C-alpha cells in the first residue's frame, strides 16, 4: 500500500474543514497533469449532482452524488472543480471540469494552477 504524501493530506484536510475553498493545486496522476481549485467533497458532490440533474439522459445518476455524512479520518481524495487536464498548450475542457483524484495516486504536485496559452 502506498503511503500518501503527508503535506497533500494536510492540504486536503484544510479544504475539507471548510477553512479554504480557494486552494489551487496541480497534480500528476496516472501520467495526466490536472490543474485547478480544490473543493470540499460535499461541495464537489453537490455541483456534480446539479449538473447531472440538469441532464435529460443522466439525471437519475444525480442521487449517487448527493452529499453524504462527514467522512471519518483523513481525506483519501482530492476534489477539483474548475479544473483542466493539461495537454501541451491546451487545457481540457476549456471551461473547466470536475475531477476526483485518489491522493495515493498522486505522484507529483505543486501549489498553484498552471495557465496555458496558444502563443
């Protein structure tokens, strides 16, 4: 079993405690670079549920993301919103997406988000 980086667990715990929802982070996981802002899991779940509820084809899945009770123990996942997967000089999707990343799968990270341009 991989032991997650204690610093990133502490950052995730602060976000989960509601002390900060403005933390920008960039991580490398499974060969992908994801950059964006972290959100508490309950906020992330609520936003995903709202998006699914608005979809005629996917609305029945929104119940899966309804906020559940507070999880015990240290956070196990990072919840990104307004996030992008970086590929070359492009961020996918352009408008930002919602990503959930297992902390134990993060191989590298840095504080802040990367910007990109076509220039």
